[in-house]
């Protein structure tokens, strides 16, 4: 199972939200590129980043910070937040990002996602499926759609999507354990390679995710709060990893 240490960006700083609320923000570091270097030095093979400001604004806000992160590390970096148009994808990839994650636009404009997949291929385009009680949330998680997570996943798989990031918003930033059941169910119903996000609090959470056959997990607050040692986690979780 691959680990994706998370760097969530707000106003150029490394932060974490609780349950996706922009009113409940904790700043952890003012140097996101430095955080990225430390994650890479600990053995991370891939980084996950989110432009929180961009998710609300509908366009990239922290592009220069993303550029600095990419330049700081020798490993691939993926990013979500504020990707609504082909120009947004081109802009993100131009700074060296390996993969972009489309969220709101995948719900509101499926044709855009299909165009992106046709242009860049399934290795560079993923979808973020962020859910509250099974319903997909959009616009920086501020709004809940009438689309169910599994329904969206099936539609995306049908047009060639390979990777999805699934977040149970109620677990995100809470350190209460991830929603393994919903993640595994989404994998079974869609055939997608689903990256787990939200709630990981310990090595035991990671072990259970790996045992459940989940191919990847994003880990954020547990690293910043010192609950998980990244170097040890990478050795244990990625042993025998092939992707």
C-alpha cells in the first residue's frame, strides 16, 4: 500500500481542517516546501497536496507554492483544488505536478473530465470523491450534491478513469479512524483503484487498510501530531509495493 503524506495549502501555509470546515483551521508550518522535503527524506514515494483556497475560488491560488514543492523533492506530487477547466490542468501540470485530482467539476461537468482523460490519460488525471453520509460534496466541501459516491465512481470508471481519492469528510482531520467499509465498497462497486483519505490516526489504521486491500492511503494530521512515524510507516506499508 502506497502512502501519500498530505500537504494542504491555505494562504501559502501548511494547514489542516477539521471535517472540511474552513472555520476550523490549524496552521502547522509556514514552509510547505520544507515539509515536502522532510516527507521525501523520510522515504515517501509520492506526495498529496490540496489547494484549499483554490477549491473555494474555483481556480488555482497557491500555484507558486506548488511549484516550490515540486522543485524541492525528487518524487511525484499530485494536487487537487480549483481545477475546473482544461487551462487549469495545463497550468498545474506546467509546474511539474505528476497528477491532478478533479473534484467539483467531475460532478458538474462530466464532459470536462472525459476531455481531460482523453488529453492526458488516466495516469495523470484522478477524481476526488468527497462524501458526507455517502453524498458527494463540492466547492471545497461547502455544498453537498445529490450524487452518491458510488454512482459518481461508476460513471467515472465507464469513461476510463483509473484512480479516485475517496474522503469521508466526517472523518477528515478528526483522528478517529478511516471509513474502511465505504472505501472497500466503492472499490468493489466501481473497479477503481481507490486511495483512502480521512481519519487515519495510527499505524493500526494503516495496517487495517492494507489488510483490506486498499492500494493507497493519504495521511495528514497523524503525521503533524506525531502519532505516526512516516519513515517506519513507509517501510511497513510499502514493502512489496508495485505502484
